[in-house]
C-alpha cells in the first residue's frame, strides 16, 4: 500500500459500505487493518491528564450526579482485554461536558493518558488530532531535523494516522479519549452535509477507553447513558446557591424558580450567575423570566463552562440542523409551542389534519411519517420519547414560545386549537374523562394565550372555541369554560344569528355552567332562552329540546320548585323513551333525575326504584366506573343517608369518591361534592373529627375554583356550626 503522506504520490481513498463492498470516494477506510507503519515510537505512554483546550470549569460548582459518575467508573474502567466506548447523551444544557470532565478529574490516575477533544465538527476534531500528534511527538522527543519543523510538515491525515497508530500500540491500552459535543453524527435517514462518522478517528486496534458526549441518542456502537434533569429539588437549589452566592434552600421564591426550571442545569446556572451580578432576588428573576423572557435571554451572558453558550443558542443550532433535514419536522416543533409540553401523541395531531396546511397533512398522513419527524427531533434531544407519547422539557417549551414564535402566528395557534378541539370526547363516550383529562394541560396552554390577549378570535373557528368551553366545563375549570362559551356565543350570534342551533346549544351549555356555579337565576335565563329557541325552530320532541327540558327540571328541583321540576322531568322522560328507548343512557339520566326529585318529595320507595333502574341500566351500558354511573351511586348514598341507612350510605359514598378521584382527580367539582356529602354523613353520625376533615378538604377545593363559590360559603357555615357543637 502506498503511503499517501509522501509528496507527489497519487492515491485513491476507499470506503467500505455496510455490505463489506469497497467503494471509491474521497473518504478513507476505518477497518482494523493497520496502514503502513510510521517510524517506531519509544514505549512511553504516560502522558497524564490533558484538558488544556477543554472548557474551564470550577470543580466546586459541580453538583450531584453521583450515580452517573459511578456508572462511568464501572463502564470505563481501564482494561487490557477489551475496548470500552460510552456515550453520554441528552438535551443541550443538561451538563454532559461537565459530567465528563468531572469524571476525568476524579479518575485520571487510573489511566496512562487522558485527552479531551473537540468533536463538534469534523474540522475541529481534525485540528484536535493535529495538536494531539504534536503532544505525542513532543512527549517521545522524536525528531530528525528539529521538532518544530517535523510537526509543521504533518498534515491532518498524517496526524490522524499517527495518533490512531499510537493508540493502537500493544503496550498502550489504558488511555482515555474524550470526544466532546459529537452532535452531528452520520446516521441512517439523516441527510447532513456536515455529519461524519467518529469511528474514523478511533484506534485501529479495539483497545482503550472512549467517552463521547452528544445530543443524539441514536448512536448504536456505544454503551449509552441518557443524562436527565435533576430530580431532587435540593440539587437544583444547590446550583442556585453556589452560582448566586446566596442561600436558596430556605428561600420560597428560589424553590419556585427551581421548580419552574425543572432540573435543567444550564437554566439554573444561568439564573444563579445573573443573580450573583445584580441586586435582583430569586423572585424578581422568576418574574422577568415569565414576563420578559426575550429581554432577559438577550441580556444574560453565556457561561464559560458552557463554551459561552446562552440558554437557547445550543437548541437553536439543533433546530437549524433539523430544518435542513426535515423542514416539516421543524414546523411541527414550532406548533408544539402552542400546546402543552408534557403529553404529545400522534392522534392529537392527526385528528386535527382535515383542512390543515399541506405540510401538516403530509406529516400526519400516517403514523410512520409522524414518527420519522419525531425521531429527527429526538436525534437532537429536542424532544423526549416516553412510552405512548412524547414531551418537551419545560425550558425548551418556553424557548419555543418566547424565542422561536415571538409574536403569535395565528395560523399555528388556530391549528393547535383545532387539534385539541377535535380530540374532545363527549360525556356519552366510554371513559371520556380519560381523554379529556389528557387534554387538560393543552387547554391550559390555549388559556395562556387567551389571557395574554394576543389572539384575534375573529379568525378562529367558533366550533373549536365551543369545544374548548365544553372541555373546560367537563374537567372542572368553570371560569375558563365560561370565557370560551361566551366567546363562542358572540361569534355564533354574529355569523349565524341568535336562533341558530349552534347558538342555542351554546346558550344551553352556559345554563349548565351557571347551574354548576350555583348561579340559579342566570342558569334559568339561559335554559328558557334555549328552550324557546328550540321550540321555535324545531318540534317539541327535538333531541336538543329534550336536553334543555331535562336541565330545567334539575334546576327547578334545586330551587325547590318541585311541581315544575316534575313536569319538566316527566316531559323529558316521555320524549326520550319515544325517541331512543327505555335503556338509552340519556333516558337513564332523566330516570336518575326523577329519582332525585322523588327523594326531595319524600317519596322514598319511588326514588329507590328509579335509582335502581338507572343504576342497573348504566352499569350495563357504560360500566360500573363510568362517571354517570357513579353519579347515580352518589345519589343512592344520599337516599340511604336520608333513610338512616348510614352504613349503606357510607359504602356508596366511598365507592363514588374512589371512582371520581381515579377519573377526575382530587380537585374536580364532582369529587368535592362527594367529599362534602361524606362530611354531612359523618356529622349525622356524630363523628365530628371525620366530618371536620371532609368539610375542610371540600372547602379548600371549592375556594381554589372560586373563593366566592356558593358551596364554599355553605361549607364554611357548616364548619362554623360544627365547631360550635364541638365546643
């Protein structure tokens, strides 16, 4: 084989593909066959710790990562029998470089030599190999015409060959190479003009220890360590303390700041460094972060140990690489800024396709295409892959919204809103609460834009706004539901008129909302308006008419207008039995409401008969754990309590409480109603301590929904009475 380093010698480089075939090209082979030997080197390989060009990091600033350091020690322990290759992967700013350097400082004495190399690009790594070749030549003091001249004559390929051969010497097996920031690897399916295969820099012999840091989790020839955020809040507070020079552990605002940054080391370090140079408190920094993100980011200096990178520059570089490979994936990433960050899945996007832009229809046309786009984003650690869904780190999510999006893109906002709205499940669907609960944090993100008053709602689909009102109502966010319903009502009235079916449905649902808030007069006004409108445009047995009639019956019952309530309920029952049959779930809902009415009228036998009919039918049609079934179980509990059957009542309440907590969570209004009922029950039994516990829990929950919630006032009064009894 000719030596390509000799001046004037012509040669053709060879690449070996995955099938073992030789192909001509301008790259070079990285097989384990040794090239023509360089001049012999003295057998001296003790070069010690070489971190001259690495980021300068104060060891005192390093926090935690004990488990990760222990794993690196185990995986990279020097061996003369095998080669160890480990990669630390993770989101930019997670502290990969810091961890690798801390490991090198702690364990360098176990290695004959430790070298840090800048692998951010093939160009920087070749330059690092030239420097390393100089270091090796200098150490071995080998020169025929003067060391400086010899080093100058080595071109990049010669330097790489020298270093690879030196690392392959039979006596030289206990070194550690650290390739830092290998963020542009050559990967299947990834088209990048700057990507390269780092293995072309490995020694010819499979020996020694190699540690790589990378944002890509897709490198397959390594033992992979995924570096994640700090889980222990105390570690985040320790970063803030050491960086700021102020005590963070006892500072309430510091804890809020640490929680907000969700364990991301670069965000915490940047905040601490900024605070150390200003008079601002932790609370003031958090306020600026949430209200003036872009200005704060632009006026925050980069950190030396992060190579002077800012909070977002590393992610910006990653996204540019994504955009070069898959522009639609980059646009999908921007769309995620308008959604919640914790739970993203294919159907969430796919159901919103419809008349969406061409790029969105293409990326959601099939799950494999969607997964490919998400895999590209994951290749640069911009998203995290979980079982059944994807997510973004909270700080990355903030960056997408504040930096990438900046001024709101109404088209992307409308698309995000449409995706959420098209996934809303009606309460007639099996386990609808599971779907709607999953959409909760996406609804919160939509509400974030609503509160900022940056949306032109005139260009947003009112059907989507209506569904957001329905979603918020079902998950117990009543204020947000009212805002969305009112916005939908305004839009429908303007475009379709006051008597259109869509307008009347919105009016009816506003009645439901006001009834749930205890605003009885407003609820009756809405119901009567909807009923009058339905009867004018459709027949009296029209389905929507029957819903409103049923709702009026419930409202009249709650007002104590029992005769009017019975009239409405019987009318609704007759119409539903005719339209749908006696076992339809909507019919059974009205049967349940009649049972409530009979109970209030003192007709206990009729009430129990109706409850049992409704319960049997619902368990058959919807299942024992459906929230509608649980509603009837709750009403049976009330009936048993009123009959003095306390044990049976408690059994019913406990079944309902468990079911609602599983379905809705501990703070949903239905859960709170059941807790309040348990309070009544325990008070009736003379179990004052248990009653107080339930009342306080319910009171706290209602006040969280609305400090002036009518139920909160009633429970506060009950608590005062209970305390009087105790005293």
